[in-house]
């Protein structure tokens, strides 16, 4: 998988998260199902992005060893990190997407529970 493909999928997931769902329980259940799929996919993409990041860092170290040797350890790390900034961005984005899916899923389960409780109260006359 390429970085471009990963970023393309991240954009789709981001757009999904930025879409407001209605309070219709059936839609919420469907959205929760979709979130579970996206959660699994974002986890896989995160692993792929970390692999790309590691490969890029290894490559950049090999190519820039003379420059890196002249720097202090702290500067060398920062320098190498900047050389893999696009891969690092994908890793960070996927990590945030993954966590967002967990939180949104929890929120939707709360909304569904609330809707169920309201239905119970409505049926019992309260």
C-alpha cells in the first residue's frame, strides 16, 4: 500500500466522522456497524503507515549518514523525523482516526441506550 492510498482512505474516514448523524435509532445502529468496519480498517492502515514510516526512516538514514553523524543525537533525530514527515503525518492521522472511531462508537451506543430508555418510559406512561 502506498502513502497516497493511505491518505485517500484517511480522507474518506475523516469525512465520515465529520458527518452528523440523525437521532434515528436505525441510522445510529447502521452508523455503529460502519464505525466498526472503519475501526478495523484504520487499525490495519495504521500498521501499514508505521511500516512505511520505518522504511522511510531507514532509507533516509542510509542516504544521509554523513550529515546525521555531524549532528548531536537530538538534532539527528529531529532531522530524520523531518525527512519522514509525510509518513509521520499519516501515522498521526490514523492514530487519531482510530481513537475517534472508538469514542464515536461509545457515544452512539449511549445514544441508542438513551433512545431505548425513552421508548420504555413512553410505553409505561411516564
